[in-house]
């Protein structure tokens, strides 16, 4: 069945209802005229960014961490000897002093707990640019400078900012290369809890002027005898002892005749003069006349010669001269020990001599003081000195030792450098021997410690431990 179309009269009401329904669903703001729209009326609120959680940083376990030292300071000039290296465990720093004072400094990393770096007075006893540890699985130790034969050295290594080594002193690589060039064998290295520095110092016991050797006596010139010129040796003036003859007041033949018969006994300069003065005929005649005299029991004993006739005892063989000992030229090191009551002298790590000394009030500590000599420029016989005083060693309290901060000796029982030298009496002849070989870099150590129990041994300078 087909629906019949709506009449026109009923179409418009239906269209009106549809229009009302459509327009009623539009929001009022959308229904505003276009001239009332504006972007300023629209507020955009951005959504918050997603929350980002930072990764949790790993916290290092509690450790006596040290403040990082300043970066190495490299001077423009070259150091002037003597050079002294000081290392502070508390500051984790190294300082180099030369003849003009502080020369350079750098951070270090010393021994960690259980492998503490020893405190005391040391010196460089070996240098090896590409050394490897023979204790810790061949660990590299570039620019190694050994302080003890038990494994303590100064070398390049990692610096985390706190003690992390097995006892050695690590320095930055660039600084290790520099200090390798500055130092030499025997350069003094001092390790202390805090920072110390050498100061200018003088004392009557320290040699300020090398004593002058006595002027040699000028022997009187001999006058010419029997027409022999003074610039040529006179055979008659040479002593019998010089040529190996047994002198006698009535010896025969005369010494001069023996010289003529034995020209080999004379110096080369005298042989030519004697040969020109005696003709071959006269020499043969004297040789024949001297035969019976040389064979007599009273004849002087001379060495046999194929040109002489008669029985002449042979000369005893001369013992071979001992080879000369190697000459030592390095600075000397002197140690005065209150415990031993002796003065020890070494040069090039080898003992020279030791003698007993007198120390006043020997029951009271002297402390440990290092005095270093320097030749004054322009005057090789004049010296200036510096003094470096170390803190007192740790004392035992019950079963434990005091901490390193207790080594500053707050009681003042340890003498200063001047008071320590005032108590020492050294024989004058010993000071003369020391003054004769004194040079730049030579040092005198005054200490309460003794050699027994320290690492001072063959191939080392004096090692003075503080703990």
C-alpha cells in the first residue's frame, strides 16, 4: 500500500519542530554571533609532565674521606738543590721544597686502613720508570721511586680523593713525570701526619765555613853540586832508601859509583846525563873493579842484573798494589742517635764511620730534626742550612696507640732544633772530617731512634720511623 503524500499545509509544522530540536541541542556559546568570538577568552591548561624518578645513587660505606687537594701546581722554573719532599697523610698532599722554598705541590693517595703508609724520614734509594709490583700481581707502578726495600714507593696511580693504596704514595701521572726529573738518588722524603716545611736555620754545631787546609811547607831548593845543574837530578843526592839500597856509613863502593854501574836504578831523566858523562871504556873498567866488592858480604844489596858479574842476591818480589777503592762523590748523611749514643756517617748509601757522642740529659727526648746543607753560590766553602722538625712519635696507651693527631706533642717535652743541638757534643776532629766532604744536599739527622729495628741497612740511607 503506498502512503499518500502529506498535504502542504501539514509540512511546515513538521519542519518547524525539526528545526527547534536541532537548534536546541547547540551549546549557547556556539550559538553566539561570530563577532563575539575571541582567542583571549580561551584558557589552555597544559597537562603536568610525567614524574621522572632519579636513579638512586650508590652510597659509599662510611670511610674517613679526605678533602680533595688542589690540582698539581707546576712551576715554570727548574728546582735548585737541595730538594726536600714532604707528604701529609691528613691533607693527602705532597709538597716539593727547593733552595728557594715551596716549589710545587700535588694531591696524593696514601695507604688505606690495614696498609697504612709509614711515617718518618726516608730517601729515594731506587728509580725505575716502568716498574711492576712484585707483591700485588704485577700491578703497574710507573715512574716508581723507592723509599724502602719492604715495598713503599712514590709512583703514578689513581687518586680517588682518599687513602686507597697498599702503602705507597700515588701521585697524578703528569706530576709523577715531573718529580721524576726533579729528584735524584738520596733525595730526602719525609712523611708526617700534618704539614711541615723546612725553615732557615743556623747553629754553632753546623758548619758555616769549611776550614782551610794548612799551607804545605815549601822545601828548600838544593844547590848544584859538582857542576851538576840544579834542574837535573843529582845521582849523589838520591837517598839509598829510595833505590832500595842498605845505607851504611862505610859502605863500598860509593853510591854514585853504583848509580853509574846500575843506570836502571835512576830516573829516566838522569840516565841520559850519566851516560854522556861516563865513557864505555870507563864503565867497563869500573864494572870489572866492582866485581869483588859486590861479592863481599858487606856489599849493599841491590837487584840482580845481567850486566853485573859476581853473586848478587835477588831482590824480593814487590807485592801487587791493591786496587783503589771507588771514589764517593754524593752528599753525606749523618745520624745522631740518642738511643745508641753514637754518630753514624754514610755516603752513597754506604757506611763511612761511626763514633760515640755525648748527649746531655740523655733520659729526655731530643725529637727528630733534619738539617740540610746548601753551598752558598759563589763561595764553595760556605754553607747555609735548613731545619725540618718532625712531630713526636705515637705513644702506647694500654693496648692501643694514640691517633696520628696525638703526635703533635702538646706537652712540649720534645726539644726544638736549637735545643737538641745544644745537648750534643761531637769531637772536633769528627766535625773536621764531616766538613771536608760536606756538599749541597748533605744532611744531619738528630733523633731519639736507633738503627736497630729500623729499615736502615745495606743500600739505604738512614730511615727513621715515627711509628
